[in-house]
C-alpha cells in the first residue's frame, strides 16, 4: 500500500481544518482581559510613558552613565569581598531556616502523628499542630525586608540582620512546603513504622525521607538561590553585602560601579543555578 503524503493527510476527509475549541479559548482570553483591565487601571500601568519624547533624553543619559563599567583593582577587590559576604549571608540564613523548619515540619505533619493513626487526631495534638501551622504562616507572611528593617534596629547595620531576616521568613516557607511534600507523598511505610512502635524521627528517616529526599533537596536549593537574590535586596536597608554597596553607588550616581556590580550579581545567580542543577543531577 503506497504511503500517503503529508498533503494527503492534511486533506483527509474528517480532519478538522481549525482547532474545534478555538471559540472557547478565545472566550476565556477575552474574559481574562476584561478582568485584567481594572487591575491595570488600579495600578496606573502605563508602559507607553517610557517612549514619551520628554522621557527619552533623561532615560538615555541615565543608561549611558552605566558605561564604561568600573574595573579598578581596589573596587573589584571590594566587589569580590562583598559578593562572598552576600553568599555567606544567604547560606547562613538558609542554615538557620532549616533549624526552624525541620522541627516545625516534624511536629506539624499529620502523617507523623501517632494519634492520627486511628483516623481522627486527638484534640491536644490537633491544637498543637494548628498553633505550629499558624506560626509558620506568621513567619512567612512578614517579608524578609521588613524583618531586616527590624533587626537592623536591634543588632545594627551589617550581615547579621540579613541572616536573621532570611532565617525567619524562609523558615516559615520551608516548613510549610516540607510538610506539604511529606503529606502528599506515600505515607504507608511511615504509618507501618509508627504502628509497630517506632518514634516520629524513625518514621521520618526510614519511612518518608527516602521517597521524598529529591523533592525536598530540590526545593531547599531553590530557596537558597532565592536567598542569594534576597540578600542583595536586604543590603539596601543596611544588611550588608553587595546590596549595600550597590545602594551606595546608586546614591552617588556612580553608574560604572553599578554596572559592574550588576554584572557580578548576574554571574552570581548563574553560578548558583549551575550548582543547583549539578546537585539535582547527583541526587537523581
């Protein structure tokens, strides 16, 4: 039987000439635009202002001030030092966040509750679980920038405020997602261990962790990447690191220094992304 050409297949009777659901999709797109328009109006979103004739001159002068980038030896030495401080701030913050998140996860995860084995959790463990979940909501509801402003007043300017800010906000985030990952995974092995007299830690390490280690590690590394970006932003409120130097250069209108630090920051984020990908491949 001779093979049919692609044109013959396209012209085959019964084959629809267009997407049969295009009207429904267009309807949803129009509905989304109708709902989005009031939001854009409320936020005064006017991107065409960027191309206004009155703004092109100041914009060009501002952008041209970034060239050439600063490459002085003393300046680059300072950038390297502050970049390392930024990475250290993010890493220390995530380490402290893990110290907060792991106990909260173990205490609030339902599949690790012995009283829930019979079906309904007892009143006291249920109340404790709700309090811990509320604590995680509180921690992650307050942005790390607000925590940094608080800790700058308490411990003074420097990376310590940034470390504490990242630890609290990310502790709540990690605890919440860790708990969801463990509860959505298979819980049969953990419950069997609990029924046979194992404790909460044994059920976690031998029942839940083996099947969820990759997902937990992946999310932790992702949050470490986010912490690196956050640590730069926290520097604008005095939490040290590359962000504080970037803020100082911007206030002094030193565009070349700003360009160099932005380039270093892009390379830093790219390096963190490459490291996280390599770590995921190792654990896969």
